[in-house]
C-alpha cells in the first residue's frame, strides 16, 4: 500500500520536472482518488498555457473509409451507414462561416478516403489560408511525399491518433494496417515541420494501465504537440459493439498526466468525453485541457459521421459540440476564448 505522503511527493516531482517512470505512471493511473493529480494538472495548465481555451472548427468532409478498425462506425465493411463526400465549395462555405464567427483554426477530418486527390486538398488548403486561418488535417496515413505537398500548400497541424502504442493490441484492432507505418507517419509529420497530434482511445478491450502508461511515455518521447484522448464508446455494427465502454475517470487521469509530462502542449477536451459524460467538457478543462473542437459542418452530414453512438442528436443545435453551447460553457468556467491560432508555445525546461 503506497502512503499518501509518497503519492504527494510523486505528484510534486512530476509537477516540477515533468518526468517520471512507467511504474510511477501506473501507480498514479491506479489511484482511487485522483484529485491531487487533477489539481496539479490544472496548476500546470494555468502556468504554461494560461486560461485561454482555443476553439478549432471541425469539418467532417467525408465518411468514406477504406480501413476496417474494429471500434469505428465508419469502418469500410459497415454497410448500414449512408456515405457522403463534401464538395470543395461546401467545405469552403463552412470555413467562411467559421472565419465569420472568429475561429482561427479549421480541422479537416475524414475517414481514410482516397477519392480526394492531393492536388484537390492542396487547393482547398490554399483557399483557407487566404482567410488567415490555421489548418489542421486529420485524414489518416499518407506517403511522405503527400504529407510534404500538403505542408507546402499551407497545412499547419496534423492529427493522427495512434489509439494504443501496444503493438499486439494495435494489430489486433486494425486488421490490414501496420503499427510501424503509423509510427512512420508520425515521424514524417514531425520532420516536415507540422505540429503533430496523436492520442489514445481509453477502455479498448484488452488494454491495461501499463499500456496506457506506455502511451504517455511514447507521447513524451516523440514530443507530441497536441494529444486527443477520449473514451472508447462501443458502436453498433462493429466487432466491438457488445464490449464495455471506456471509463471517464481513467480518461481524465490520462488528460491530467499528459498535461503534467508535456506542460506546454495543446490538449482538447474531446467530443467523445462530452458524449460519455454530460459534464465531460468541464471535467476535461479542470484536468488540464485547453482546446475544444466545435463541429461547424453541414447539419445533414454531421448526422452521417457516425464514429460512435450519441455523437449527433436529431437536432444538431443540441449537439455537445455545438459552437454557441461551447462558448457559453467556457465562459461559465471563468476561462477565456482564445483569439489567436493557438500554436504550441514551446517552453524549454
């Protein structure tokens, strides 16, 4: 049994030096009362990134996907969902709306859809950049050359969640995909000068606290610029539809520990966290998060981007990631809405 005094010392060490070993991370992930971790993460968040919450306008422009990931509702073999692709004009219409309401970053997200040529995506990025807006892409695994072309067109950030750094579990949940290629993509993105985002899916069947601790060590090792960490939510018509979902408390511990080991990065309170727990955004913001991603896409398409259940209600204005609702929530927590592009302000320890 670890004494409370030892836990306090461990958290103090982490808050001061932003580095502890795997066994110590497992100890903190296993705590029944994680309030001290949350409080430390909140202090570090305030010290390094302040009270601003950066809004990233999310546009889900295609729900086609060639992959077969066991947990995802968009997986290629799922014949029960209606597929769509947005036209470039529709994407830019949403971007212009985002710019008109003060958003400084747009996130273009899709399934792994090879329909869109790189030249088409580059033209869209070039148009967005004319509006003085940062561009984050989340479109999966590409070649080094394709990543370079998108960067040259003006893409600033790239989000590619690894979901788990345990190779065996990764291969089991991602048939036909390669763990090594996923890591290669992250390394390429880093070398090309993107701000690199990755993250974990918490609560996957077979996942352990040791695996989650290893995820955190990996994120520290690659010096990730942003981390998206959310709960696994079982989705119908997937191989994991009958599994138990992820635990919100463990997600919050992962958020807090991410803030403590990488104090100056951008960490979103994810939509999945808010779907799993009605107070998810608020809890995330209190555990080190400083980003939320409101969905600014077209309502008819939002309903079709069915990554997991509960993401979009029949009335999109009631969705957890509705822009106006999120703004009110941020202000209710005595936090401010970021007015710049929210790049990582890297602080050398």
